[in-house]
C-alpha cells in the first residue's frame, strides 16, 4: 500500500516537508501553495531528489481545494495556520 499524504499541505512552500515525508516513508505526497514560483521550485527539488514520481505540487487555494473527500490517508500541516 502506498501512503497518500497531503504533506506540507496548505502553504507547502518549496516542498521541504512534503519531500521529506516522501523520501522517509516512500509516500505519495501532494502540496499546494498560492505561489507559482514556489510550485516550480518544489518541482525542481523533487527532480533533484529523484522524487518527481512521488511528489505533486499545485497552485491552489486552501479555501477551494481541488480534491475529493477522502483523497489522502494523512494530512501533515506545519507552520501554515494563523
């Protein structure tokens, strides 16, 4: 079974937490941010680490996420709330 993680989740930045979770737990991870620049850098980092098939980064709004209910096994949130 592949663990599907909304990792680094909302406000994933350049993918640090998501990529860590992907590598450490061989998880399929998805992160979102409002910044296209951050998404591109996160994708570059995934390639650099050989995780491009396990990590997905999207420009998306946390108030209107493009995922169906129960899409993930785990939600990881870090430093993204007010």
